[in-house]
C-alpha cells in the first residue's frame, strides 16, 4: 500500500507576486517599450548618406562631383599657400568631404595626409572657402548627405 505523500507528484511552489512588484514590473516594461520606440524613430530619421569617389559612374553624382572638383581647383589655384610655394612643397592627400543637401559642408575628414601640415590644412581651408556648394542633385534615393572622397595633388 502507498502512502498518501508518495501518490501525489510534487508541484513546485509558485512565487507569490504582490501588487507593488507587479506595478514596478509593468512600469519597467513600459519604460523599455518607450525607449525602443524612441530609438526606432531616431533610426528612421537619420540622414541618408551616399559615398562617391572618382570612380562614380552615376550620371547625376558624377556630374555633381565634376563641377564640385572644378570649383575647388579654381579656389585652390587662387589660394595656394605662400608657405608651400616658398618651401616648394608638393604631395598628394586624400579628403572625404560630407556635403549636406543644401550644399553646406557637414564635415571634412583627412583620410591620408600629405605628410605636410601646411598642405593638409591648406586643402581643408580651400574646401571651406568653396562652401556653400550647389545643392545636391535630386534623386530617387533622397540623399541627405553626399560624401565625396578625392585625392588632391599639390
């Protein structure tokens, strides 16, 4: 004959949750949901960026870059640094310039230095002197910021 204790399977004890803990848990879940919603909205609102270089073949952006480069070169020829001319400094450097939709410069990043602070600073100054540039071309992509990477020869 079995004892009564052996006949019943053991059931785990269920923790009792009081109302305060339940409310705190619900508030924490609501905060997390609100934070997730905020992050999702911020992600959707971030600017659409496009990166181009000398090898870009898309007509609108290739044409934009050609006119952009021509403007920078004109300004560069007029504003070549006297110190670089005196010291006969010559080299190349690589810059990425982020141009906003309205043609203003968002930022200038020196990707590869010329090895001369004078030349590096001169090229960044030349880009700043050229701003604002023409507004970005209209496209189906809805680009907000165009990043142009270019090698410049001094």
